[in-house]
C-alpha cells in the first residue's frame, strides 16, 4: 500500500513538472518574436534610416551632443541598452530569490517590454531619439524577464532532463519567430495591396511583436509556480516585501558577488560564455544591417533569410540536443563554436547583391544558433547552487545580454573607423575563437560537483 502511494506521488510530481515545463516553453514562444522581428530583422535597418533622415550634412546625428555616424546609431543604442541591463538584471535576480516571487517580477518586466515594443508603432520621420529610448526600455525589460525565466529551469527539470528541456524551449522560441516572420513577410512584401506604405508596414510589424509578447506571456504566468524564498522556506517571516525588497535585493546582490568567488569553476565557465555569446548576440543584432548596408540586399530578402534561420534553428536546437545526449553538452557546444568561427569568417567574403550566398550563410547560422545557446543554458544550470538560481542566472544573463555591448561596440567602432561593414563583421571572429579556447579549459564535471549538484552521466 505504501509503495503504491509513493508511486502515485512520484507520478503526480512528474505530471506537475511536465505541466510547468510546457508553460515554461511558452515564454520562449512569447518573447522570441522581440529578438527576431525587432532586434534581428526590422529595427536595425529602419532605425538606421530614421537616423539618416535626422543626420546633418556630414551624416552624423548628435544624441546628447555626441557626434555619431547615423549608420552606427543602432549598434551604439544596443550597447547602451545592455550596459543598463548590467545594473537591472542582478538586482531583479537577487530580489526574486529572496522573495520567492520570480513569476510576478517576470510578468512585470515582460509587459513593460511589450508596451515599449508596441510603442515603436509611433517611430516615424526623424524620431531617432524616440526609437533609441524605446529600444533601451524594451531590451532592458526583455533581458530582466529572461533572467527570471531561466532561473526556473533547474526547478522544473531534473538534471538528466535539462539538455532536452532547454533545447525544446529554444525550439519553441524559434518556431514562434518563424511563424511571426511569415506574417511579417506577407505584410511587408504586400504592403501596397494592403494600402499601407513600406514604413507603416514596418511599424506594424514592430508593434505586432509587442502584442504577441504580451498575449502569450499569459500562459507561463498561469502554469509556472513560485517557490518560497529562503526565509519563508525556513518558516521565518519575510523581510523582503514592499519597500524593503529593494534594500534587501541590493544587500543580497553584494552577497552573491562574494558568494560566487567560492565557485571559481562556475566563474570560468561564465567567462568563456561571456566571450563567445557576445559574438552570437552581435551577429543576431547586426546581421540585417550588414545585409542591407554592405550587401545591398532588399528588406524582403533579409526577412526571408532570417525566416530560414528560424526554421533551421528549430531543427538545429533539437539536433544538437540529441548530439549532447550522446557526446555531452560541452563537446557539442565546442563543435558549434568551431562552426561559428568558420561561418562568420566566410561572411566577410560574401558578394554584394547575390542573395543565394546570404541564404547559405543564414542556413549555416541557423543550424548552430539554437543549440549553442540552449546547451550553454543547460550546462550552467548544473553549476548553480540550489536556492540561488535567479541570482546566478542574473550573472549568466549579464554574460549574455549585459556584456554583449562589447560586440556591437566593436562592430560600430570598426565601421566608424573604416567605413566598412565587412571589416566590422570579421572583427567578431575573435569572440568565437577565444570562447572556444576558454571553454575547452573548463573542467565541467568538477564545476558541477563544486556547486554541490549531482553530475549527470553524460555532460
């Protein structure tokens, strides 16, 4: 009888875990359209055009009195947004772990970001400052919400499940991005038939990403559940509610920084991830600018190429997840970084005005994009001490979006100094090569053991 009760309890917990995992996947489904439609496809070329409309005779705009080439404005704005994220994300993670209220905080950031994205509908004429401000708010909110979203992974998936669960989440996100891009492509290419201008079509596409983000965030907010913070779990009254949460969060953030020094191998992984994912994020955000400005490709061609990336990223994320189950996540990520290095190096030599080669590059990127990110997230989840998921994932996300200002900054500076987007794109190879070397030196099994977690049979 006791055994039957135990088996029933185990089955019930497994069913609850699967339900939470399904809800968790839907936040990737909800927010990935922002990354795809806004950051990767439409906003870069469109905001660049808006900045050019506001530029002086020498091609410069002057935000805050600083002379900036109109062609580099988008890259610099991305850098500014992720620098601000460095301040916001760790604080959000610290408050979430102390209060145990990851879900409402995730929802607040999600809806702030969605509102800013919908506000991009009003980005017209020479309103480049409005575009920059909305991009900063949306990108910071997106980053903070993803910190809290990632922190659920180690709570809703057992160690042996995490590679697969993380990969499915990325696959959901890329599938959503592909679906939205199909609709975007139809509107953009057929804007005359719909009786709207090209600029208005772009603004509708931008706003639709915010609406999608807002609507589908409802699912994870309903299906995920919060775990109590450490004080509540110990039966103590929380000191983190209301106005005290901010002060407690700041104190906990300082404690997290001190605590992470006890796990040097986890920090070694973060350093490697900081480097190579900086390159990934920069390729994502600058690909459309490179395609339109350097290769002279039409917007419809760029959207089709990014759509190809989204479709193949679903396949790639699942395929690399299977490879990780056989060869280990670390080896699989190292293989993907070698592929990234070759692919971005080849991008330097793409001929202008020939879409077929840009499509080939997009296909290669798609096959390694989702898997390298999904497996990195899964690897890190094994190295996080229990009860500190949001705090540690805030540092991870700093290494994701918070330090990806280096790539856009290098990209923008290279273009500003040379006037060549080809020189700008080839400069990114250093991130993948250096990341490969650093990751190869990390003893992953020892890092998992040092964090006090069970080491999976294959990692």
